[in-house]
C-alpha cells in the first residue's frame, strides 16, 4: 500500500458518486453509467488506474459540478471493469487514501483536481485503545443481531489493530446516512472518528 501511496499524482480525475462514500482500504463495487464517468474510467484504465472518488451533496444532480460535490474524498485504484451491453460499466475499486481538493482544475471531459493527501492523526493512548475496543464490541453486537451482515465481518473487525482502519471499516458497513459517512471520512483525527462512531453505534 505504501508503494501505491508514493505513486499517487498531485492531480487526479474525480469520479462523483451518488449515495456512496468510499473509505481507505475498503473495496467497493460501483455502477458507472454517466458518459463523463465512463470516459474517465476508460482513461484511468489505460494509465495508472487511479482516480478520486467524491460523494455528491445531492444524488439528484445528473451532471455534478464542483459546487455539487464535497471537498473531501478517497483516492482509489480500479481493480476490475466489466462493460455492460448498454455502455455502462461495473467496476471494483479499492480505497487507498483520504484527500481534500486543493484546487479544481477542469470540468472537461470530466472533473480533475489538484489534491492533498491526508494522513490519520493518531496518538497511541489508553483512551484510544478503549474507544476502539468499544466500537469493535458494539459493532460485533450489531452483526449478531442483523441477519444480512456476515459473521466474517465480525472476525475482520476483531482482527484489526489499527484504530483508524477499524473506524473506517465499521463506518463503511454501518447502516447510517451518506452525510454521516461523509462526516466520518472527513475526520482525520482518529480519536474524534471513534467518538463519532461510538455515538452512532449507541
């Protein structure tokens, strides 16, 4: 992963998403149907396979501009693409790192921006360990109660020792609103991220 991080350019194409927030380290299947987005994926697949995912403020906007998307997103790599008969695509991406937009560069043929990568801010402490343990336990309790959440998810959560990554995994699978997921994504301080999740899990 560190090797990929070093290869992320300062300027990347931006793929706006409806009702979906991609987190670092998480795999996400996406349906791509907008003409601009199909062109974007085609272009990155012939290059470094990297793009920036950013969630739309409103899913109803058909042709989003800069004012229609959030300022924070996730750099992701495209692992697989299946082209559908109607010209749309099914892609599998994996999140790599948080970023914020430093400067919008272009809107044609698709959005492109200069970005700043964001690293987790985390200080090892007894409090963070306790928060992480509490989030893990609360989420495993939810998994045991919700039929459509696989038991393997609980095992995965229990085996994560990075509190920031734990928070991201829980947030990505938790049944909360898109805006709440976006708020978690924008929280680079791991302690605050865990505190927000503790409230959402209660």
